[in-house]
């Protein structure tokens, strides 16, 4: 079995976790503060507020920005469902925009047509670790007085024109689930230069407690979105190694790109010239005459981990039922999503494993041509 993903844990991570266990301080302790300071410095922002997931981080930002019932937030359907759900949590409405067929990010040329008097924010997702066109997004936001929330959950270390993502909008969020570039087990972090947003998020994640720190004093509606000390310890160790981690993933991506470049039925990931890609997953796209689902089924039977990335949010049963979406509403998103497949990708994937995956893909493509193409 070659899994789809896997964390990269060394003795350093184990040592810091044991340090926390030995300290007896398992929550709201020094490791959380250390991790937050390190992350703020890494991204180049004033504030970092850790939390228990990237989803929670996005939810807190929607709440902290005062986005509520009936408000609209422009975002993408080609993403994990949390980037739209976070809007619904506050009874606002996600407004989807189709994607660019090369980068799979928001098509910035379609954003302005979706802006209405109810629009409060633009929420771009740096899909698969490729930064979205932040110049155009920030210009539109400035023109229409909108917030910009960066969903950077898949993109730690990614850069747009030499600037690290997360710090390019009003606030951003990173996530550290075990399939991400770096992991804290479960966890996420908000980054921002906005003092008010930071203060509100500190409070919201901690049951709405005020900045005075009084334990049973609650000044607003809040949640238990805190990151624990064990997770923060993992974060410290992983962030210490982030350059090594990203380099490992870049090397694996280059191996795949080299070994798959001559496979006519495979469209390789496209990376824009002005970005630094942070490889979250390696997603290939099949030609129109290849049955992606059949390839996926056959690869899985051979023990090769794979998964469709992404199934469009607007076609998820809950969104179809609630909003009446149907196929054809976002044709580029749907065309891409029908043919994309994430293949095994993690820091310590070996060249022998890459060769095995590539050989399997080549063999199964031949068995998965659409009937009309035979």
C-alpha cells in the first residue's frame, strides 16, 4: 500500500511533546505562545492566534469581521467544503465564482460581476498550495470596500510576488491536519496585522472571555476553539523544519512532473511564474477520453492511494438541497473536478514509490478509455 498522504514526524517532535507532558501544562501554556510567535514571524505579520482547526479559524474571522445574516462572501466552489461552510455558520451566504482552468484558483475576471450591496468580503482559496491572484483581489476589495480573507490552509510557505500568503489580505488562516505540509495533529492558526481582528479572535476562541483574562467573565459569544499544548509543541517542531519539509515536497513534485511529462493523457499541475508553490497535494488531470473514476478504482485496488480533488462544493447534496445548484452552474469548476485525481504525495515518498505509482497510472489509463474513444 502506498498511502495518499502521511505526516513527517522526527525525534524533535516527540521530545517537545514529552516536554509538555512532563510540564503538566496541557492547555493555554508557553508552547502555544511560542508557536504563535514563530508563526507570526514566519508569515511576517503582527498577530497569530492558534486554534483547533483551520475551519474554526475561518469561522472566527467571519464572526470577527461582523459578517452575518444575509451578507454575501465571494469564494470558490473548487475547495474543501469548510471554506464555504464557515460563511454559513454566521448565516451569511457564499457566492461562488468559477475558476481559472490553469491554476484552479478563483477566476478574478468574474469576481466584480458577483459583487452586490450585500457583499462584505472576498475569500480566495490558495488551491493545492498555489497562491491566488492577490493583486487583482486586493484591488477589487479596495475599490468596493470589502474584507479579504485568505484561505491559506493548503499553502503555508507559498508566495505571491515574493510575499508569503496569509499576510496578503486582512487576515488569513493556515491548517495543520495530518495531510498538510506540516501538522499539529488537529489545529489551525489565524494571521493578521489588524489589532481589532486579533483581539476579537483571541476572545472568540476562548469562550468569549475578555482581554482581562478573568476566567468566568464572558464579554461576547465565543467558542472553545483553543489549541492544546501538545498540538502547539508539534507545531513548534514542524515550523522549525518548515524549509526542509517544503523542499522535500518540492522534490517529490518534480519527480512526478518529470516522470509523467510524456503521458499524453495526463495534464500536469500548472504553476504560475510569479508564485512560489507550496505543494499540499499532487493533483493530475486526465484527458477527456479517460474515465477518471475507473482509473481511481483500479489504482485503489492495487494499493495506490488516490482521491478526487475536489468534488465541487456547489454539487454537495447539502448545497444542492439548500440553494438549488445544478450541473452547468460553474462549468469550468465541474469540467476540472470531473477529471482531477490526487495521487500519493508526502514528504518521505521515495523515488521507487513514485515509479510504482507512475507505472500503475500508465497501465490503468489504457484500461480506462471512455467507450466513445475506443
